[in-house]
C-alpha cells in the first residue's frame, strides 16, 4: 500500500457550532464519501482524524458527544484507524506517522474541514516529512474569516500549497 486518504476533522463538532451556517460547503460529506469509496476500491489506507479538546467543555470536548464523524459519512470499516488529535495537524499528537511508515505509505491524499487550518497544516507537515501530498480542494471546507469568504480562503490555500507542498486536485480527477 503506497497511498493513504487522510480525512481530517469531518465531525459533528463543527455542525454544533453557530459558525456552521457560514461554512462554504455544508455537504462536505458527499465529496469526502466519493474519495473514501475510491480509496477503498484501490486498496488505499483510509485514516480518519478527529479533533478533540478534552476538558474544554466546548463542542470539541469528547464529553459533549459531538466528537464523532458527520452522520452522513461512510463510516470506518475494519482496519481503518480513527485517530484523535489535539493539535492543528494530524501528526503531532497522534501516531499517524508510525502507522503510515508501517503501511509503506508514500503518498497522502488530504481532505476535511478547515481548509486553511488543519487540512493545510497537515499537508505542509506531510510534505516536510517527505510524503507526496495531494490536496483535494473540493473535498475541504471552511467558514469565512477576517473578511474573506470561504471560496477566497480555499483559493488562497491552493495558491500557497501548489507546487510547494502539494499537488492540487479535485475529487473528479481522483475518482
């Protein structure tokens, strides 16, 4: 197995926040499911990552009951790890790197919620670790911040990652 799909923070915690109304693609599960199905059909590893803030009392606190995958996602099957992180990237507070090395993975396809934060940060770190990274823009989403729309944030993220940290792709190009 040389490729893995990393699904980052596509979780109910975000839907439980008032900012969900500002999210660029509230149907993010649809393109993510297409990627998951394609990865499974190719025999690629699928890794699910959830963000949690234990003891915070907020929607990312596991005690809230919201730190679960979006209900409309295809759910993990046997052999697909579910990792819980407390940092912005999927590596620092998990054993993701160890799992990828053990599985012989050299290429990562990344998608998820918070295009410019957790997904971008994971892509950058993965590149620094020597992985070939594919950033699937239309399988990410975020809310507008700082006067920028979700579409502007996605475009900015593509611009700073392209040909430096990742290859930019669409779901249709990959499935």
